[in-house]
């Protein structure tokens, strides 16, 4: 049997940058541990859904997609133990009809558990529930020196805090134990509110803390007194008595959705300013205010129904920008950013605003109290320079950029936003992990 | 509804694992058969499948070696008589090695043809009288025509395809459903590191889904990706005096 593994072209979800490297796909936890021990330096990669260069390494990428086994579920507490390569979609397929839902979910279900820990992902419920790692009981971590360490708030707690949100730079996450939360149904009661301007939108967020889920979509091409006009979507898991009568017998069943896929790279004109402006206007009009019931999949994962949606940005790929801004400077910083975007005519297909809650314990975790804005752009030279300007505005206002999205920030914007970076570096050095792990992201940002 | 339990022969493979999950999701109990290794007998997969299993559905594992010469004893020792048997065991080998070293050729021929054939004959004997019984053999497009690059493997798979077609013919009257599966390229451990064309390459989960759908439709022979049927029809149609000079 052939074992000569050639090199592969690998990229993140943004398809920029691309690296030619050696990829391993271990099938068992012991082979993963051995690979990590044998490598001079490496990065572990899950399903490749971080956008930029966090999962890229010049010489060795170890992918966990084949380590996708469940290990145990405790039906009393909702604790699930699983291998790091298990996909969130798999957790939903397996546990939702038993009444369990992930405590925190990002905007795609095609992410691995290990990736959710390494990026300490947040969801629309961050203001109340915190980030994913707040629901993790423990992880097993292979540190590349022959050791596998159980890490939790009590055990190897420094490594735990460095690994949660640590972008894979502390070794290989082998297994994750975390708590699901009980739900009665597979539907969400959604309330849509329109905000004619940014200050209205922020007001609505501040008055909506009681809603479990909240998120806003911003029309980022609106300007003048419409600057920051948004549609805010609030949500609660629906109770059985809120369902239509015909669905009360099978409240946890999800209707099958047929996934479409994008068969080819779109030509660049598809995302030109006029077409995106038209989309933004239509989308804003389509968000009818009021309450309705929606299925879990379209509510949480609207883009997942289109496989390979990243191809609409064409061959050159796209760059994501996401920052979080402290409460006190949020309005000013957001206005500066939106003004910049509408002035430059930078067409962002998706602009998402969300209120975040308490800061996470992870040393490099992204979430902190304030407002987070996410944008994406085709990866042209001009757009990348806009992203750099946005990075600078973020740093000026004491905000931080999200490493899982970033592909082009400079080291100084990292230093500005992550005050615990030095502590993170010390933990890595103490375990020799600065030598044994690395990524294009850690190189670029001098982590 | 498939006849349960489903016995998966070669359950450690990527296709075997995907099949076990897909059958469980359909509500069928599963018996995994694989060679024990240094990690034991599929303990990790057993735990995984038991977490996933809907209530009332069981998952067992039994030791199995397709080159072992006691297939009848193997079927007698099973915890339950299977309703569906899927032969997944296979060995790609390297053509160059198979051509040079007799033992390598013996491995490839044994694991892909004589072993599966003997186990499936024993399966048919063991399943006599089982209502809705089904035997599924994973063959290969490589068996559709011998090519310089892999004809030891290909000829063993050609043998398996002929075997399955004959068994299907014999059992057309008894009601035992016999199905041949030609997956084409699959992104598995066996093909890792090969430069496979994405449009012709299936994921293990796709192969599993296609097999279950075809079993429900009582198909005789399937290509997992339909375009393979077309490609192989062309390859088979090329006259031998031209074909022998090609390198495909």
C-alpha cells in the first residue's frame, strides 16, 4: 500500500492565502499523538473553516477530519465527550432529536470541535452564555513532547487557558468534553426589528439582553443619516406549546434541507459594487419586522445550505474582517468604519453586528464586552488595504481583531488588542510549544 | 428497510466506518468485523457507534481476517445471523511490488478475490432462508479492464465482479439480493497522497449513502458516481490493439 504522501495545496475558508504543504490525516488518537511527537513543528487543522492562515503551516499540517468519533454522552447532564474532529453538524444530527443543543454555535455547523475550542467560538448568545470554552469541562492535549495532558480549570489550568482560543498554538487537541443544553424543539421563535440608524441598533441591543440570541445585519453601503441601518434578529428556542399543532408530536425533528452547491468560481463582476448594493437593499427590505417561527438550520446556519459559498468570491478568494470594540468607544469606532466603507464604496456582502458579553478566560480568546462587527471582501489589493485601515481604527479604539478570520493584520494590532499575549507566550515557552507548533498566522503576527 | 443486523466485513476501513454509521442512522443493528490491531478490536469505533445508535439498535464487533481459511466457522460464531452482509475488505497494493514479489501478489489476489469469494459463499450458506437477505460486494472500476498500472489488483476485482454476477444469477430465484458496488476513486486511507481528480472522487460517506439507497432499490450493480459508468464504457470499448499501446 502506498504511503508516499505528496504535498497538497491548502487554504482556509477565505481561499487566501494558499500554501503547498504536507498534510497528514490520522485515523486514531494514538497516531495523531505520534504525528505531533514526530514533527519538528506543525499546526493542527480541523475542517478548514477558519478564514485566513490560522490552519496553515509551511511544512506540516495535521488534519483531524478523520478523528470524528463520539466517545460518550451523559444523558443526565448533557456532557458529551468526543474526538476533536467531530463536526458540529454531526453533533446536531446525533443529539438534537434527543433534546440536546450545542451551548454555543458559530454561524457555520461545518466546524470541528477542536476548531471551536482553538478559536473559542462565540454565537448569537454570547451576551448571556459566553463563548464555547465556557462550556468545556476538559480537553486532552498532546503537547508534542510525548505527553498527553488533561487540561481544565483545575488541572493544567494555564495550558487550558492558553489552548482555549489559542489557535492551535499549544499542541493538538485530542478530545473535548463539553456540555450540551436541553431544548424542547428544533425551532426558534424569531423577532425581527428594523433600526434606521446605528444608534438605534445599539439601543435595541442594549434593551434586548433578555433574549437568548441576538444579531444584526447592517446595510454597510447606507450613508448619511441612514448610516448603520440594520435589521436585528432576536431569538429564543421555541417551546413545544409554541409550535404549530402539526409539529407538536415530533417537536425535535428538523425538516430535510437540500443543500445546493456553488459549482464554479464566480466571475469577479458578480460582487461588484452595484450588485452588492442591490443585494443589501433587497435584503434590508426582505427582513419583515415581527415574530415568526423558524427552523434551527436557516436560523443559525443560513449559508450552510449553499455548499462552497466561498466560491462566489471567485478564484482570488476573500478576506474577512472581524473586530470587537469596547462598549464606550463602540459607536464612534463603528461610525468611523461604516463611513470609511461607504466612502470607499467597498462592497461587503455580509456585515454582521453583535453585542458581546463578558471576556473569556482564554488568554487569546476574542470575545470581550462590547460590539463585534464582521465584514468580508474579495481579496483585492485595494480591499486588503481597507482591511488594514479597519485594523488601525480597531486598535485606536482599544478593540481587538478576531484571529480566526484574519489574514492580513500586522503584529502591532495584535499587541494592542490582546493584553494577555505575553502571558500566552510564557505558557507556550514553558512547555517548549513555541518551537513545536506554529502557523502562517503565528509567523505573520509574531505570536 | 434493510434486513438486520448488517455484517460489515472490513469495518476498520474508511468505507466500513461510514457504512456502519449510515446503517445505524437507518435503524439497522450492525456487526463490525475487522482484524484486531494494537488498539484492540475497534473499541473506539464501538464506543462511537453506541453513542450514535438509536434506542433498540445494537452494535457488536467480532474478529475477522479475510485471508483466514475458516469462513463457515466464522459465520457460526456470530452473535446473530446477519440479514445483510457487506464485503468491504480489500488491498490496493502497489503494482510494481505485486509484479516483482510473489508474496505481495498473493496478498493482493487473496484479499481482493479468493478471500472475499469464500466468505461470501459461506455468507450465502449461512443466510439461507433469511427473508430479505442481501449480499453486497465492494468491487472496483479497476476490474472493468486490465491496465498496466494496476492489473494484479484489477484482475482480482474483475474476478470478484464475475463472482458477484454469478451469485446474483444463481439467487435470482431464491430472493437473496446480490449487489456489486464500484466506488471509483474514494478519498480514503488507501488512496491518501494520490492526486485524484475531485470530480471523480467520492467521500466515504457518499459511498455509504449510495450503497444503502441502491440496496433499498434492489439494484444489481452501481457506480457510486454515475460518470464512472460512462468513463469505463469508453475504456472498455477501445480495441485491444490500440489499448495495449496506451498508458491510462
